[in-house]
């Protein structure tokens, strides 16, 4: 059998079946680059075949305003985000696995490793207002301060939980798909898992930034052709919008965070 249970050619099985008939130069090349070739066929090809549609579905769930978009250039841009998410991450993980095989010392390779351990290796906590902030609100009496403090902390916790839920949904989707095919990742050591966490978080930041830009683009009513502007050009055009448009976009975002379906 040279086909796997998904109907794709099993590259390793195909090679073992046909290697006696292949040119020697071809066999030498394959065996010299076997890790790279097997990664491309067993991992990269399969993940990229499945991931875009799943990412697109997640985008529509997290950014429902995308469902209202009918303009071809904007729809194409949204599709591009889904289609490009994960590519860089996969090659970063491939390099991580290869580095392990070559005996790379993670702590020597990454000068900021200890900072990353602190940031990525511990659960995140929401920002809060405590008594240290009390002097900044001298115009509030004690009773007013308590009400204000509690309200602000509730709002920050709500936003924190909203952000964390969306982040978890993305990371769970991406890593479930990758780990299904890239079994070698299970052999990473503790230090390498920190780099894995850094890499997948960076991929989420790319996804988050791209999606939030499109959401803002739609909410502000920018013309279709401006979807291809650079970040600097987009920010410049945004800065020139009226305060009313900006307030409306901010209001829409806050209503979505609060759970309103709009």
C-alpha cells in the first residue's frame, strides 16, 4: 500500500517500493535529504492541506463581521490570511526538531531564553487595579474608590478572559492539526517546548494582527482598494478619519467583546 488512510501517497512507502528502480543519483539525493523530504510530504503537505479551511472557519467565528463582507478584494485578503497562517510556523518547528538532532543548546542559541521561560512558561494573569493606584484617584472618596476599582477589575477580567479564549481556540486548532502529523515534536525536551510556545504564540500574533486590521478596515468603511495598503499607509488613513467614525468602530469592538452579536 502506497496510500495512507486519507487517500494520499505515503511518500516513505512509495520510496521503499521503488528505490531499487530509481537512478543512483536520485537515491543519494533522497537519502541525503530524507528528513527534509519526509517533512515536506508527511507533515507540511498534509497540514497545509487541512489548515486553511479550519482557520477560515475560526476567523468567521471570532470575527463575524467578515461574514458581511462581499467586496472581492477584501474577501480575497481574508482568504489569504487563512491560506498563509501556519507556513512560517511549520518551518520554525522543523528547524527546532533538526536542531535537537544536531544537539543545539537552546539556552545558548537564544539569549532571551530566560525571559521567555518567565513569559511563556507561566500562566498569564489579568491586569488589576490595586491600592497602589489609589493616590491617582484623589477626587474619589473611599466608597467611590471601591466601586470604581471593582468595576474596572471586572472589566479587565472580562477582556482578559475574552482574549485568552480566542488565543486558546487558535492555538488548540493549529497545534492539534500539526501534532497529528508531526510526531517528532513529542520528542522535544522542556527547553525546546518553550521555543515551540514562542513560535506558536508568534503565529497567533500574526493572525490576530491581520484579522483585527481587517475588522477595523470594515468597521471604518474604508474603500475596497485600500485593503492592499501597507501598515504605515493604513495607519495614516485611519488617523485622518473623523472622531465619529473612530468612536463607532471602537463601540462595535466593545460590543463584540461584551458578547453582543453584531
